[in-house]
């Protein structure tokens, strides 16, 4: 079941999946309070989370997309991403983008997203910017 959640509800899963070796504050972003946050719940526990931000120029960005390893490759993250795309369109966004870990690039390409620019690093992890025009 997918539902809207608070930014704080995303932090434990963000931390566990994305940056477990960093302090919890590392997974928080300054814009969190302005974002829309969604979770996929199984047995009333969040197993996948994502955060959506739309700026004044109608450009959407999703961040901190995390799915618990026990629930990956089951379509839960895909369902969440589809909800985020739908919500971005409802908010009249003209495009959506994210910084994706390089190993996740094929996942985003399945949704029509394209790589923009060269790979870059956050710490020792390679990333690419992925973009989709609506």
C-alpha cells in the first residue's frame, strides 16, 4: 500500500539503505519540509520511500529513493516511482530528474529517463543525472 508520509518517516529507511555508514543527519536534505514524501508499506512498515520536490520553474526532482533490500526487484519501487511521476504531472511539472547511482541507471531508463552529462561521484559512489521531459 502506498501512502503519503512525513519527511521524518523516510529517514530510517533512507539511512539504512542509502548511507548506513554516515550519521542519520546525512540523509536529511534542507528542502525536506517542502517536499512530498511517499512510502510503500508492507505489514504497516515502510519498505520503500521516495521524496518529490517541485520548484518554481515547474521542474520536479525526486530524491532519497530507497527500497529495503528484502523488497527490491518486486515492483514496489517501480510503483512508487510511477506515483511520483503522476504527482509531478498533476503539479504541472514539465520535467523530472534525479541523481541516480550509476548501477541503477538501467532501472530509470525503463521509465524513459535519459542520462544528462557525465558521471560524477558522491563520496566514492558513481552517479549520473537522469532526466525525463513530460
